[in-house]
């Protein structure tokens, strides 16, 4: 009779823990994990309400079998209800679901993980209550989304400015009329005196000027070469050290003669 009285408190605690988090999964692997000596010792210490000793035993069981879902489950229960440590409970609950993803109580365990996260946030932020912690987390999440939207807008603006600068660079100079054909010189009159002939000076427009192109968003080296009617190899020769597969937006490329 006395032995039953001593056993009853531990049994009640185990029943409460199971009711709180759902029933453990069943299967041959679970039976094998529960036969591990350290796991059995942990169960015995839980029944004796030696929760710290149970934690040590279940951790030793994990050293033997790091993939033991049942050992993670028991540690999660202890850290959640007996030896309060929300971070440790979250970890072991997560490992339990990782090694037993088809657990019958997966939905309940997910809710316990969420509750432990709220408790952990309340401890870290020193908030007066769990609802207040949840409100604070939601506020921080909203601010984070707003900042992400602002960053996206600035990125789009920066890309448009680069494209505009590239288009401006490629535009022809203003007020630059097309070169007019030079008329053929008329035949000189026959004269006894030698006539000095002035050399024909080339038009400034006829002088070959180096051309450049600023890379815009979405452009490739092959596309740029096709745009200006040059070969990709010629474009590479005009830009030593250029990697055709890794050109960047805003990079200025020298264009070879077409």
C-alpha cells in the first residue's frame, strides 16, 4: 500500500504531461528507443519525481542514440513543465518532430512550441504578460515588413537611375548634324605657274572615337555585342579582364569598332 502511495505522484505527473502534449507515437522504433537502459532510468526517475536526474538520464540516452525521438520528447516535456527552460523545450520538441514527422500529436506539439516561443520572448523582452509579448512581436514584425518595402522601393529607384544613365551615355551628342558629303574638287585651270594644293583635312566626325556602354539591368555580354553588331570575342579584347558571364549593372564597357 505504501509503495503505491509513493508511486502515485509520479504517475499523476506523467499523466498530466501526456494530457498536456498529446499521446506519444507508437511503432517498433519507439519500443526499441524505450528499451535503452538510460531511457528506462529516466522514466524511473520521472516516476520518483527526480526531474533533474531524469533530464540527465535522457540526455545520456541521446548520447547513445542521437536520433531517439522518444528521448527528445521526454526532455521537451521536462523542460516545458518540470524544469522550465523554454529554449530547451523548443529545441527538443523540434527534434522530436524531425525524427518522428508523422507523430499523432504533431499539431499539439506545434502549439506547445509556439507557446514556448512566446514565453521565451516574454523573458527576453521583460514584458509583463504573454499577450503583451505577442503584441510586441507583431509590432516588430510589421515594422520589419515596412522596412523591407522601403528597401525594395529604393532598389527599384536605383536600378531605374542606372538604366537612365546608361541610355544617356548611349544617346548621340545634341546639335551634331550628320556629316555632309564633300564635293569633288573642280579641275584646276592650266597655268604655267605651279599651283599649291592644300591637303584635305578629315572632318572631325570622321575621326573614330572610342565608344562605351554602361551595363543596364538585365543585359548580358552577348546581348550587348549583338546590339552594337560586334563579335563577343572583339568585345572581350576591348575589355581585358572582363568576365562575359559576370558583368554587373553600371559597369562601363569599351566597344570595339563595328
